[in-house]
C-alpha cells in the first residue's frame, strides 16, 4: 500500500491511518531526524486526533527526538511553526476536507510541505521497519507551547502591510467545525471586521456540514450569505488551508478567479515575478498576471512545494492550487486564514464593501470539469493516445504540458486538460475558454477523442 | 455602592467590577469560608475574565482557602461543580447577557446561588475590609480540573431518563459566542441531533450579536431559522443559563410558554408537585400546571434560590424565571443547556420534528409588558397608592401578591402586575389575559390608575 | 513470552515493554472495559514514561474508553484514584524498583491490583490481538486531572485519625528520585515534621542511587542518617509503594519488624482481625499480632490482592509483602507514603523521637535468606522431594504451607521456607528462629537436604 | 515606604509584598510598557507565589499588555527569557535567600535587571496610582510557555563550549528546596556528572534549611560533603542566582576565590577584558585577573546592571557580586546554575576530580568582615569622618573608592572598606590582606578610628 498521496497521508482510521501507522510514522520521522531536534505536533478537530497524536508522539520520542505538542492548530499555523528556530519539523494530524471517518498526516520543514524525497524516506522506514531506537537515557521529551500568539502576530503584520484595518464591515465565516475556528474569526475581528460565524465550534463530527467547502456542502451557508447582510462570506475546510468565497448574493465564486485575484495583487506589489499554479487551473490566471508583468508556471497537482527547491525559487511570489493560496512573502505554506483576511480587506478597500464589485476586476470565463470512464487497464497508454488524436484537431496551439496529464493551450486563451485518476477508473477533462461557444466546441471534440482513444485501447 | 444586584454582581469593568473589587471579593469569600475548603472558579468568554479571575484567585488563596481553576465553563456547569464533595463553593465570572464592557460574579454553594444572607456577608467584608489573612505557611493552593466530562455525564443521564436519542433531527444553535459554545452543540450532537451552529466560537467581543437572546439581537438567527431547514432553533446568553426558542418559521416563542412546557412536563412525570416562578410570569403556567395536578408559587425576581431554604423546598420540582429554567431533579441551578436538550427532545418526540406542533400543547394568550415613568421620589409610596386605586376597579379578584410589586390575579385567568424599577425612574406594567379584549381593557384601566397615582403623589 | 509477572508487567523498554506493547495493552484494557468508562493513567519519573504513556493512551481511546491523564503520581495515589466514582480502572506506568532501563504497567480497579483472572484477560487479548475497535464517532476522549489534592486530603485524614501532628521532629527522606518526590516530603511536612530530603528531585536517570531501597543502594543515605540529627530516615523505591526504614544510628531495619509494627498497631486499634502477609515473611509478625488478638494468614508472593476477593475479605485489616504495607482501613493498595507518615508518627509518639526506642517494642530475631543452585530441569519435582526429605528431620511441626514453595513452621516459632525461582536456575531458602543457634541448626539441615534432593533428581 | 531595595523588591507578604502591591506592580509595569508587548512571569517555590502571581498578572493585563506565564523558573531562566524576541520584560516573583515569610519581585529587560531609572518609574506609578487602564476590548491575554527546554539548550551550548562532558564524577547539589530543583541537578546530569541531591524537592516551607546558602545554614550539607564521596558540593539560594561551593573535605570556600576563579577563566579565554565586581569583594580577584591581562572595576552593591548601560559595557566579560556570577558571554544576569556547571567542569578537568586541587590555583588570603555599632543619627557624616581619620594612618595608598562606603586600597594588596548599613544601626568593616599579621594591624587601626569617629560625631 502506498502511504503518501498527493497531499500527505490520508485514509480511514480503521483500515489505514491506525494508531499503529501513527506510531510507525513517528518512529520514521525521528529516524529521518536522526533522533535529534524537536518536532511540533498539531491537529485539526477530528475525533481520532488524540488517538493518533498520542501514538505518533510515542513513536517520535522513542527515537530520541523531542516533541512540542502544539495541540489544535490549523495547517497554516502548524506550517508556520516549522519555521521557528528550535523546530526541526512540524506535523499536523488532519485529513483536510475528507469525511470524519478519515484522518491523516502532513509534514513540514522550514515552512514547506515535505517533498517527494523526504516522503520516500519516511515511507521506506515504515516499510522496512528500520527505525532508530533510543536507549532509555536518550528518549525524547515532550513539552507544550501555545503558538497561537506568534502566528497571530505574524499574520497581522503581513496583512496590515497590505491593507488597512476595516470599519465594521460584516463578514460571515464558516470554519467547518474545524481547526480554524479559533483563528479566522478572531483574526478578522482584530482586523476590524464584524464577524458572524457559522459551524465554528470545533467538533470532529462535522455536524453542520462535510469538511470540503464545495457548493453542495455549503448550501446553508450560501443561503445565509444571500439572505443576510454580509459583504463577503468565507468558508474553510477542516484544517484551514482551503478557502472558498461566496459573494453577497450567495454565489460561490470560481476558484480560478480567487487565485487570479491574489496572484495579480502579489505580482503588482512586487512589480513582477513568477506565479506557480497546479495544472488544473484556468487561463484567467495567466491573463491577469501577465497584464501586471508577471508570468505563470504550471506544475502537477500536489507539487507546489517541489518548486521551492528549484533554482528559480526566489522568483516565486505566489503559488496556488485551487482553494489553497500560498502567499510566499508570508510563508511557503497554503494559508486559507491569511487568504480570508486578504479577501476581506480587498472587499472593503477595492470593492467598497461589495464582493461582487471587487470580483469585477477579474474576468469570468466559462470552464468545464467532468469525469469520463477510463478502465485502469488502459490508463498506461491513454494519455499518449489522447495526445496523438487530439493535437491534430486544434489550431493555434501555443504550448503542450505533459507532466501531469496532457494540457493543450491555444492562442485564444482556451485550453484543454486530460488527466487520469489515481484512485478511480476515470479520466478527468478540464476545459476553459473565453466564450461558451468555444468551450462547447472543444468539449465536443475532446469527448469524441477520449471515447475513440478508449475504444482503440480496449480492443 | 450596593455590590450585589438581583442576580449576583454586575457592572462595568472600569468603574465597578475592577481587579481591585475582584481581589476583595476573593478575600471576602475566603473569609466567609474561614480560610478552609476549596472554591471552583470558572468564567464565561469575556475579554476581562483573565484579568478578574487572576485577581479573584489571589484574594481567595490569601485567606488560606484553596482554588480549583475550572477555566471557561457555563453557569450551569459551574453551579453543578459546587455540588461536588470537595468543593465548598463555586463562582463564575460572567455578566450573563450584559454588554461586553461589563463583567460580574455569581456565587454557588451546593448547587444553588448564594442567598441574601450570604451575599450580605460578602458585601459586609468588602466594605469593612475585615478580611482573613493567612500566614505564609497556610496560603491556599491552586489546582486545575477539567469538569466538562462530569457535567456531560450528569446531563446526559438526566436527559436520557426523560427521552430517547434523536435521529438526526436538525437543530440550529446560537451560543452568543459565549461559555456554552463547547457545551450545548456537543450535548445535542451526543443526543443524536444534527447541529448547525451560529455565533458559537467563544469570543468576548460578542462579534455576532449582543449577549442577550432577545428578538432584536437575534434577527440574523431568526432569519436563518426561517430560511433553513431546522426543526427548532436555540439561543443562549453569554453564560448559558438562559434559553430562547425559535420555531421553524423563525418566530420567537414567548418565555411564559417555554416555562409552562417544562413545568407541565416535570409535574406530569412527578405526578404533582410545586412549581416556583418569578412574579413577572404569566398565568398560562398556572393553567397548564394545575391541569396536571401541580401548583404554582410566585416569588420576587431574583429570589428563586431563597425558596430552596424553605420548609417545603422538597416539594419544588421545577422553578424558573423568564429564560432561566431550573430542573430541580437535575440540580438547583438555572440551566439553559439542559433546557436546550429537553426542548429539542420534545420537538422530536412530541412535535414529530416540528417546534410549531409541539408548542400547540401550550395555549398562547396575549401578554403586555411596558414601562411608564415613575420618579424616584414617589417610588416609596407608589405601589401602595396603585393598590389602593386599582383593586376597586376589578371584579373576580382571586389573589393579591405584594412581595415584589403588586400583582392582582382574577378568576378569568387574567392578571396585572405593577413593579418599580430599582435602577431607572420607571415603573413596569405586566398584563396577561385570555383574550386581547380583556387585556386591552385591563391595560386601559391600569394606565389611568398609574397616572393618577403618579399625579397624586407628585403634588 | 509471559507478559505479567508477580507484580504487574515489567521489563526492558527495548526488548519487552516497548511502545508497541503499550499500545496493545491500552487496546486490551479498553477491550476489557468494553469500550466504556474512564481509565486514569499515571507514571513514575522514568525517562521512558512519556513514550509509553502516549502509546498506551492511544490504545485505550481507540476502543472507545476515555482517559484521564493524571501525570506523575506514585503507585498509591494512582491506586487511590481508581476508587473514585467515575473511574473504571487506573494504571501506573512504572517498573517500581527495577533499573532505569526497565519500565512496566500496574493495573488497579476499585483500589486493588488486578487479580489473575483480569491479567489473564489482558494477556489473552494482547496475544490473540482480538481488540475492540471504536468507530470514528465513538473514540475515547482525554482529559487531565490534578489528583494530588484529593490523595493528600484522604491520607491526612487517615493518618491524623491515628496520631497527632508532630512538633518539628526531624526526618530524612530519600524518594529515589521517583514518583513520591512530591508526596512523602510534603505529607510529612504537613504533619508537622521537619523534613530534609535526599534524592528527591524527580529524575528518571536515578542519578543518586538505584531505585531499590536495599542496604547496598542506600549507603549514602544510611551514612547521612547516622551522621545527621534525624529521628528516623525513610527511603522509597521509584513508585512509592515500598518503604525502607533506617534508625538514627544509620541501621537498616529488617522488613519483618516493620510489618510487625504496622500489623500490631492496626490489630490493636481494631481489637483483633486478620493480617495477610506473603509466604516469605518471618514469624515475628505472628508473635506480635497474636499477642494483641489477631491472626496471620500467609499467601504466595504477589497474591495479596487475590485475598480481597475471598469470603473473609472483610476481616482483613492489614496486609503486606516485605517493604509494601497495605493499610486496609485506608485502601487496598500498597502504600509506602502512608507507611512513611505512620512510622514517623510512631517514632514521635511512642519512641519519644527515637526510632531505636520505638523498635524495641518489636522483637529482633535472626533470619536467613540465601540462594542455592537448582537446575530448571529438576524444578518440577524439587519441592515435593524437599518436603519428603525435610519433614522427617523436624520435631514440633505446627503447620506446613505449600501454596508457594514449602514452608514448615514449628512450635518454637522457627520456620523454614524453600521456594524455586521463576526466572533463574536457583532455589531460595528462608529461615527464621528465636536464637541464632536454632537458626544455624535448621540451616545446616536444610542445606544438606536441598543438596540431597538436587542430587537425587539429577540422576 | 521605599519599594525597591538594592536587589529588586523584597519584604513580608503580610506587611509589604501583599496581593495589593502585586496588583499595583502589574499595573505599573504595564503602564511602563504602554499597554503593549508581552511580559514573562515566573516564580521560585515559595508558598505565596500563586497568590502574588495571580494578582500581578491581573494588573499587567488590565493595562493591555499580554502575559506569558512561565511558571516556576529560576532567576537566571527568567532573565534569559527576557532576551527572547517577543518578550518585552520578564519578572520573577522571589525573595531570593530571604525567609519563607517574605517574597518579592525582580524585573528584567533584554537579560539585565531593571536599572534605577526603570525602578523609579515603577515606584512612581505605584505611588501616584497613575496607571494605564485598558478598555474591555484591549485587555491583555495570558498564555503559557514551557521555557525550560530553551534555557537548557542555551546553557548546554555555552558550557560545552568551555569544557567537556564529565565521566560520572560525583557532585552533591543542594538547591534549597527552591526554583533550581528542576534545573541544576538535571543540567549537571546532562553534562555527565553523577548527581546526588539534598533539599531538592521544591517546597516553599524550606523544610531542610533556610534559603541563604551560608555556612550556618549548610551544616547538614557540609557534613554530607565531608563524609560522602563527592568531588564538589554546590548549594543555591531559593531562586538560583547564588552559588556556594563546598570542597570534598566539607569546607565552605570563600566567595572571593570563586569569583576570582570564574573571572580569571573568562579573562583568559578572552585574552583580556574588564571584570566588574561589587565594592565588598577582595583584592584576590584583582591579583588573578591582572595576571591574565584583565582589569577589575568596583561598583556599589546592587549596581552591576547599571554598568551594562555605560559606554564601555562591551568590554565587560565577567561581573559578580559575592555568590552571584554573571557570565557576560552567556547573558547579563546572575546565574548560579551555569556557575554550578562551570565549577563542576573545572573540578573535573583542572582539579582531576578534586575541588581542593582546583582551588589551589586561586590564592587564599585572610579576610575579615564585621559589624560595628553606628547610630542612624551620625550616619550622614560618618564615612567622611572615617575617611578623614583613616587615610593618614596608612602608607602606600593606591586608590580610594567612595561610591558605596569608603574603600582604601594599598600597594601591598591589602584594603579596608567601611560601609554603613541601610537598614540597621551598624557600620560594616571589610578588610583583606596577604598575611594575617597585616590584616590584624589594619583591623586594630580601623576599629579604633571607627570608634573615634563615632565618639566625635555623637557629642
């Protein structure tokens, strides 16, 4: 069984992310650190956190490495903790937006998520069980540390450098009964907003809604946003790296436009720079970023952190996957909390208290995302076949990206991306274009080609 | 300055409830306990709690009495703590539903609020500064104790004795960003309800609404109740002794009917018994309670706890002021949390998932509550004069109560109550009747009489 | 591998008492409790405690059972905790007097150690790995509780019922850098003694001496006792169930006399009653207990707790193994802390400030304890053979006990006990008599017989 | 009443250092910090600490300044905490070596004690009661922080830069039942020493001895040092800034020689530099420091911290009052804990495991310290008169210091210092010389002159 996925470790607590795995991961991490240093351990609000945290801590100290228990802390806060001087690594126990029956682990060093080589080391140790074992006199120690004040101070400093304190503008916040309950509402309040909260008592049963901040899970919240008197509404997932934005009419705003908004702002402030986004994002980002002198790089899903090890890493000033902005000037982690603060500030300052007004600065183009069947057996050859068949159908091709699926970009700003799922017998189709007409034509073509590729390979 | 009001101590933190008063109150309480025993100290979620708690604890231990710091805990939980074997008294630092700039203290022994004689002792010590001072070798000690589990176990036992677990019925809960945030939502969830929360991250700035769960403060919540899909909606004040109930149409339910609902249920279960309510409650309570074989006693506002020292105290099975039910079989404190659990259970079981249906079991009669001017100078003689003038106007008088205002009850179920305010130049008029017509006639008469009394006395 | 020994679980942390065993034990205990109730978890001061405690807690909550973390607490305090209303069981992580590289687990219910049938259940689950697994929504919770105040209050109540407060009599206390560091010195001080401590900062490295309070480990302390001005000196092991006593001349007092002292006192107060002691104790106990109207029962080592399940359990008023007194009127656990308090009180009250004077009330007879070789192969038949050969050698036999070795008691108060070791190729010989002459004669005979038995069986 | 003395604030808890003073000091400190920043608050082990700490914290947060509660922490650890980035000031509640009925406050900024101007500010606010009062929305917050790990890491780094790990050399440590109980023994153990502790369970009753580590209080410890097998014995006061050293023969070593030992070592390592000592220290320091290329500056008692504000402050590499070494390269605070580590290392490395051998490197000259009567009335003119009479009596005068008493230094290394007590009707006479003969002659002369001065002024 592969332990790490595209975003750390996740799975059901009975069948995969068990106390035994937690213990082994602790031992593996301590082995990685050679039984030295200190690891910060935080959690979201899930019911299985204490169970996993205790086993994980046991594993870490068994190698000689010390632990700082930072208790419940959002993912951004945990990541931020890993940049502190005495901290060798920080780990959050969370399954992010997964169902309550899941849990998982995410590892950070120096503010960024573990890269593949680091994950491979941990996975290797869990599999070969070649763990460091400290003798009785050098077992690690456990202390506790209230890191909330330092994260708040850093976040406030960053955000107030970019904008003013607000004057009682109303914001509705839905923190998914998760780790951000004690963070986003208070941070916004300290920034001068008048905050009403929904689903903001930490509860690992996720009683109010499922943790993923998708439109279908946010029905109640979107209705409250529409019926109430809020300039903007923010929703998180369970650990606070994700941000969803709903306008005052209760409409859910496309993630690509949120990324574009943040990216444009950071590039403008910096007078240029690179923006790194995942392959599944739309070309609206490129349009607004290039308009202010920046450039966009696309990388495979779950790979943003790898770019922080590349030679041009210092040029990156913003990065994002859908929902998950990385404000590089603040830190190299996904931060929905700072995202919430920034979007609220922008609504106040640039939107004059209207999210709708603010978002007018970012074009809205049609996009499409759908799944098509794709048997596991043909997956190894599927993308090459799709490329072979699809490329001749398009004129004006500017660029073809093949690191994670096949993405074809055209000179009219349209693009098509085909990826295969790692866990289901499906392929995923993403299309963006400036007009619905163009999008429909691309979609028709792509569906036909994908069916043909499937048929060809299934024979 | 009088320190205690009708409900413990309350006031602004800069002008009245200062660190110095907190220190003195701690010294007074330790003096009351003769420098022995242990005091539990809890708080609601106000910004000034740590300031006052620290000074208060200092004062207590300076007398030799020990302290258990129980941290943030609702009023019912703090009161419940005072019934534990090693606990001499428990105190919550809270200003209940007052504005965020206020704070206060409420004292409990053996589960009930301090009675007047106890308050008089504390007030006396604060004034004469005759405090016990422990020598260095007998200063009190401070420990901590997580009392949430024991309150939950007791509350669950009590509530599950009275009803079943629910099957995912949806409840909306608004805990006023106060002390009940970690209690009511979780208790309801453990009882099987599907809970959505609003204003339920603890925040002493009360960002979502003011702490008093009155219709004007609950506009957002009432709209959510109406537009959403909730069987019933519950709102608390800052410390969780108060409960307001909103039905699925978003209508705020009259407190008298909530009291009547609880009282009837407890009396029915017990096969009779006494219900004690404050003077300002309506006769609908008497109607439903007597129908199931119980009787109702009315006492001055802020005096329920005094009845627990009377000879017939063991006959009391339910007591209440508006908003604040005391489930005597559970404990002698006001408990909005258990109230929330019981009302939700009744909506599920008796209302078949409809609060409106449930409330049909309690008649809805017109009531009136209004203020009329009443200069401080005439107050000493005002009530006697009103009585003199008013009694002759009414036929069918059954009973006249004079302990707290003048209340005249008639044999058609109507009543009129006139009280004078302790803090403002006003008198308060309360009327209830079975028809609007009757009520209007009583109101006309009462207004005229009160004006005449005022005129007579002002000459 | 057998997990439980005669006194809970003990072993090296790398080879036996590992995080994995701790996790499994937690799961087994939660399974035993059917995923319900609450378990208190305490530790001594060892370096491996946090490692094991965290894994153990993870295992417990994974079954649905809750945990109260009581942190560092002596064995008696942990046992006492298990008698509290909401506590289903309490466990201390300790290896008692073993070396620092070891650790272990001891389980309590209702104040007494787990009996064999309970241990067999846990051992069975660890072996067949048939653990209860809670679903995500019913995983246990962890809270914390400072139990020191309640143990102190109970201990003070018990001890002050039996004696007065002292007047500054000096006592030297050596708590083995273990769990009793925060207990015995403070309890004695609250009882009015002037306490000087040695090796009383908690430190799992046991820097001052090894944890077993034997004469060879207590050389420094015995010298301090002799050279200083202390009425009596008390030494514990790592978890505080054991007590060793040193008089003002620095002489280590035989455990049998300490047991006799306590037993006599409790029997006298009670006006009779049964005393239960382990098979390896001397007849001086019988002598002093019968003189005050009590009777003595001998049971196998590690079995005192079994007697608390027998029909005559309510007759037991004191029980003890060497070093480990159980004051039954206080609780059914071994309590070196209360033992320290009682012996200090007796030195003050009956010894007039002299331990030597006090101990004159208990006769001092010669005893012998030695090991002789005994190959594992012959062990199964060795004791029967020794009995066959030894019994004819003695006149005046009053009683022969065969539950744990073979013990022959004679009417002159002498006795001989032969046991075989469970872990080494040895037999153990214990002899007591009223004169050295008698003891020497019994010893000569016993050594010859044991050699003969060995020779006969080895052929 | 003057609040600050030469070493912070100290006094009886009933008459001076009361909860009310603590509250006011907190308000004054927060006012000094303008209601901003964060204050660390630690305590020693006194019985009155919780009482004072709670009131003090209340006062601080009432101004808007935040608090980090660092719990029990020695003075050096608290001082070290004040150098951390987010910390504006740190305060320890301690009365150092005073009796248990006293307590007090010591304030630090950036690692050094508050200087006079800062103390004057605090004293002014307490007296004029002109405190900053935060509104309800800006009251300070309280968090907790386990600072032990960071102090340990810093101390270990510093000490291991200066010496090796030891190989089980035995050290006896007596931490006065005070704040260093959890520090010095563990630090030495981590440095490889085998540590036996006495009086090392924290207990504010100081049951083992009074907190001042003077020969008369250390009788037990000196006897243990003599009779036991310890290479060196270390004793602290209640808060760990003081260090007393006892050799393996149980002899108490003169403080001047300990200062000389440390000063010489630091100067040698640095290749020169200034050493600042208080006026009451002997010339042996000058002798050894100048021999390795350094120079010595003398300042009034209680004034070392003032020199860290002088232009030549960066030249200071070591500073000390008797008992209280400041290792400037480590930090600008008195640190008996690091002193204990360094002296132990030197005994191991330079003394080959013998304190006596080590101390041979520092000459031992006779010194004298005695009190003579000096009525308060004549104090204002006493020193001038003594100077007038005394100077003509001596030849070879090299220097006369007059900042704190009158100190005459001669070219044979002898000196005489006369000071008047601030609290008693006494003058103090200090003499040092290279031979007993010289010392006796100076003493005779000084006594005569002081008597004459007294007589002259009393007429």
